[in-house]
């Protein structure tokens, strides 16, 4: 493999930076913010079969499915002819944690070499100081706006989830969210001071706008979605799971990106206590966690003041839910957070939960499917189903399992969804 291509200061003016799809509304705001700071950022929206085909062509089939999709999306875009390969860069987040996700960037560079596009720089977006590039700096101002993008993106995601199953005019909830993405993108442009009080006022306005959206009365079965972060959030990764649930007459429920961010920050605090990591970093992260938690409580208060929509769960309650099941030291994959989200949903009245997992992701199978028996023992009658996603998985098989769960949701409360037997699991794998 050739030497890493550095994204230089000279490249900033002329290079287009491509971003992968995971959370469309969040990332659209992020792309606009980057443009306002002088970067020519563009969010990719190619989500057809060519993404999977390109991924399979340039990484082996055992590669983590989210990595395959991200790499496939990038290479498919670069091979489309829309971009000058000598003036295009790619950007990926990088956590540095104990997951194959930390190796996405080396895998991407290897795939680019194989495709004959090794001159394309790959920018690591992280707060850990890994892989610095002179042409891209995560400044305090940009970082603050990125955090605001998480706040706003989570709110819009929640509004669409709670409104779309009941909207009088099909598509009206998403259309309103798209309008707000444009307005928020203008608000978050660099060079403009964005006060936190402005964020709170905007939050109130968004809640009022969605509360005024014409909706049908009644209540549909609520289905929680948990799992590996990319497959959980990305329509590309989960075969448009939320769309399917809405079509089938259910209301999707999902914790936002802020929860994962708070989990990641809390992990650094736990590492100091359990694993002897640097105390200085632990103190900084403890302050950061308190900061984020205070903001979350502010948003919960605004939900309750408006009174129409179910607010997000206090993350301290999420942390408390895991006690008696596993330690906060369990951090591989989504770690204890995945099980905690299942418990949080159930304790909040959402007794139907889908656990989305990349096929072959051992950490998430342990804290996801592996914990379902323990969860059922504490909460008899809940409907839990795990769905594996990969390049060869049968969409029909996935949707049939979801239909079984939804059928169980309409039966008498207390009748749990029956997990498939070993024989049925084997037959399921043959159908992939």
C-alpha cells in the first residue's frame, strides 16, 4: 500500500469532500456547515444496488457490512464520472474504539488502491487526534455547531417518527423536516454566532410546527429499533426498516445520536475507573458528560412544556436500566448501550423491539441477541426479534420475520413473539 495521501491546505479550496450516508438529516446539516467553513462538502445519496456490488468487488465478503456499504458507496460515486478524481477527497468518522469500525479508513484506502484511485485523500473526522490533516481542522466553533447539528437532527428524527404514522397527508412530516433542514443549515453557517438560547428557541419552534401538522387520532403499535449504529440509523444499511414498519401500520421508536455520543463520552470516564486510563482525560470527559446531560435535560423539558410528543429518555435512566445485567465496562461494539436501549424502550412501554445487527458482528450479537433471554426473564411477554443484515441476506426473509413480530404485537398482551428454533434458523440462513 502506498503512503497515506495528506489533505493539504492547498486542497481545501478546490477539493470536493464526499460524506457517506448514515443519518440523512443530521449529515445534510453537517455538509452545509462544512461548506460555510470553506469546504466543498457533498453528502452522497447513491443508495442503489451498485453500492453493494462495488463493496463486494473491492473488499472481501467477511468484511463488516457497514464498512462494505460505506466503501461501496464511495467507490460507486467516484466511478460514476461526476467527480474529478484529482480534486476529490473522502471523509469518515473514526472512534479508535475496539471495533472493526476503527479500521474502516485503512480498508477504504486499500480499496481505493485496488480500484486505481489511490490519489484520493481520506480525511479522518475524530476528536482523538488521530490522522491529522493540515487542510482540515476541527475547530471549537465547528465542533460546537456539529454538536448543535446532533441536537437538531435528533429532534427532527423524533418528530418524523412520531408524526409519519398518523399524518393526514402522506409525506407531510418528512416534507416539513426537509424544510427545517434548510432553515437550520442557514442558521448554522460559519461566521454567525449561534447562542444556545437561540437553539432552545428554535427547538420550541420546531416542536410547535410539528404539533400543528394534521394527524389522525389513535395509537398504532410502537416498535423500538436498537442495534449497531450504522445499521440502526442508515436506511441503506437496514433496507429502509422505518419505511417498512410505517407501511405495516407501526410507529418506529429509536433513541437519537446524542445517546451514542453520551455513551462514548461516559466510556472514557469508565475507562479511567476500571482500566487505569489517564485520569486527566477522565476528568475532561466527566465534565463533557455533565455538559451533554444538562443539555439533554433542557430538551426533555421543552418536549414536556409543549406536551404533544414523547420526549427522549434521560440518559441517566438508560445507564440505570443496565444495572443487574452487565457492567459499563462492556464496551465492544455498541457495548452495554445496546442492551440498555432495549430495557429503556420496554420500561417506557415499547414492548416490541427489533435488534438490527450486521451478520457476523460478534460483539453486537453478544450484547444484542445474546441478552434477549435475560431481558425476557425480567420482562415476560415482550416481543424481541433480531434481524441480521449483510450483502446476501434475503430482504423477504427479513420482512417476513418483522411481520411475525407485528402480528404478535396485535395479539393479547403477554403473549411473546416466539424466537425461531435452531432448525428454523438454519432454514433462514439457507434463504439468504
